[in-house]
C-alpha cells in the first residue's frame, strides 16, 4: 500500500513536527517514507506545510499534486488547498478555525474536527498538531495510534520527552473525535 498526505497550516501550529511524527510512525511500521517540508519566511504565522508519502515499497516523489488526504489547520490553507484532494480522498479540517459553510467537495469526504478546541480542553492549544495526527490515523487507518505514540520519542527532542504523556492524550482525543464525527 501507498499513502500520501498533505498537511497545511500556519507557523506555530506544529505542522512540520506533525509531518515528522507521521514519518517516524510509518518507519516504525516498516514503511519507506518521503517527507517534504515547506514554510514561509516568517518566523511565526506564515504558511507551513508538508507532504508525507509512505509505502511498503518505493515511495516515489514527495511532491503530490492531488493528495489522497489533506489535513488542514487554518482558513487560508483550506481556501487554497481543500479542492486539491483527489476524488475519493479525505479532507480533514480543523473546524475550530475553518469556516466551511457552502463548500462542497464532491466525491471527497470533508471531515470536520474541532482540533483547537480539543487541544485547549486538554490544556494547551499547541497540541493541535497532535490532535490532528490522531485524527489522521483514525480517519484513514493508515497508521496505528500505538505507532504514533511510540514515535513521539523519535520526533520530539529529548528535553520535551516529559510532554509525551500529554501528547499521547492529544493523539487519542483526535482519534476519538473522528470516531464521534463519523457517527454523527
């Protein structure tokens, strides 16, 4: 199997860390991975995005014009990239910051999860990226939650390993939110 995803938001939301975490989780599952980060020149608040491709075999180019899945954390990214999700794909949206009224992504699943709200309820809005990673894993089944949790040691610098339990809660909350959203 081959999986590709596009992750987009603004600087400070942890988009690149999320891409790294997903990459390490895929590596832990024995997959080959291509990770392609990109960001604006601003220190905080500019565009931040990455593409992650993982597969049992060769991954090919990390540049994906029509991703199977997009994880979109802010309005600007939604307006710019949501329609690029390929037919049959999933557009996973942070409904705390993204207004989607009147937007129909025909032939694609638009899955809204209040990622910022969940992160705030867990005690830190900076965990929005971990909520998003858990939501991605639950929405796609591409990665096991356990792999994401174990990969936190790889993706986070050692000085932040004390935050792993909180990040695990955020990953689990993101996954639970997807299960709830699909039941509704």
